[in-house]
């Protein structure tokens, strides 16, 4: 079923590439006006231009999701320009360098937690304040299979993604009665810049562990995110949707 979001306003963080860009474009194809948020200006504006080329509506707002003032300003700008906020995808994140726990630097741990976990909470905080006033809304956070199973040498990444799944469940319970649905997607290996940072042998081994024997495409995650934000998913909240070609079915 194609999600219909005509006239809705959707915000996507980390929308300058990969899953975030695909999600922004998929929201636009479904009829939503899109607020494209990311740190990288040229790449963020490129996402906006692709949406405009499709005949859609979008704006770019430079945002670092680990900065509370910038996240608050992002949501305010969405509301000032488009009048409301119906859907949000909190996608911005990064994997961090491979490191054993015993070798991990405190500053690297802090940055990963700041962006992936604190950034998701900050986005929820300001998006929810707006959605509560409207009495309606749908939010999808982006975690990872690394939040469900372990990846040796990526403990800090796994911890942030497991944290996002737990945060989503608690948030869904807090706001279900106020008409706001909050879900999380946990992708397996998806063809983006993030996956390209893995050494080739590690990538080959990782894909071999996916029963579908391939990596996923960003659009295959985007379609699910947009569906979760649509009325077609009106009875879905607090759910962790694993989209991993069967990786975690072993
Ligand atoms: N690619 C995969 O295999 C995979 C698997 C599971 C989960 N994920 C998750 O998907 C999300 C998107 O990653 P991707 O694979 O599309 O990679 P990507 O590197 O293409 O996209 C990450 C995006 O987040 C943005 N970003 C990073 N730090 C930010 C910050 N502080 N503030 C604002 N934006 C910031 C980047 O600029 C970029 O636009 C991430 O949360 C990642 O952990 C990816």
C-alpha cells in the first residue's frame, strides 16, 4: 500500500545522504512538505533540489542534532514556515571507529552518545512539544540491528542503538493517549556512506550473514518509515521494525 501524506509536514534529520535523503524524498513522493535537516549544507540543499525537481516542497535547515538550541530552532522553523509538524524521522547518526571497549577513548564514546542517543532524545523533546499542541503526530526513530544483537568492536554504537529502541518504547507509552505514535526501525546492512566505511572483507562477511544475501537499499528503509508515519499504520506504536534481510532471524 502506498502511504498517503498529502498536505502533511514531515521532518527528517541526517537527510543529506543515505537513509535520511531517501526518506525525505519518499515523504515528498507521498505528498508531504519536507523539512530537510543536517549539518552538511551543500548535500542538504541537494536533497531539497531533488524534491523540488519532483514537484514537491522542501526546505533545508542546518542542524547538529546533538545541540539542543539547534534542534529547538529546527522544529520552530518547521512550524513557522509550514504551520505544523505531522511526521518526523530521527535518523541522524554515525557508526564511530571500530574499537575494543578497553581501548575506547572517552571523547569518542561521548560524541557517539551525544549524536546518536542524546540527539534522538532532543529531537523527540521538541517534536513532541509541537505535536502535543496539535493532539496528533507520528515519529520514527532510526536504530540498527546493532541495538538488537551485538557487534564486537562496535560496543558504543550498539549501546546507542539499543538505547534508541528502549527510548522509543518508553516514549510510545508516554504519548499514546495524546494521539502520538512513536516507532523505531532497525536496519541491517544498507548501501550508504556508513556501510562504505567498513573494510571490504568485513563488508563481505556481514552481507553473507544476511539470508537474502545482499545489502538493502536506503529506499527499502525509507518506504517503511513513511508507512509507519501514515494512517496505514494507525494501530502501530512502540514497535521496533527490524528491516534486515533476515539477519537477526539466525
Ligand atoms: N547503513 C547501514 O547499514 C545502517 C544500518 C543500521 C542503521 N543505520 C543508521 O541509519 C542512519 C542513517 O545512516 P546512513 O546509513 O544513511 O549513513 P549516512 O552517513 O549516509 O547518513 C548519516 C546522516 O546523518 C548525518 N549526521 C551525522 N551526525 C549528525 C549530527 N550530529 N547532526 C545532524 N546530522 C548528522 C550525516 O550528515 C548524514 O546525513 C544512522 O542513524 C545509522 O546509524 C545505518
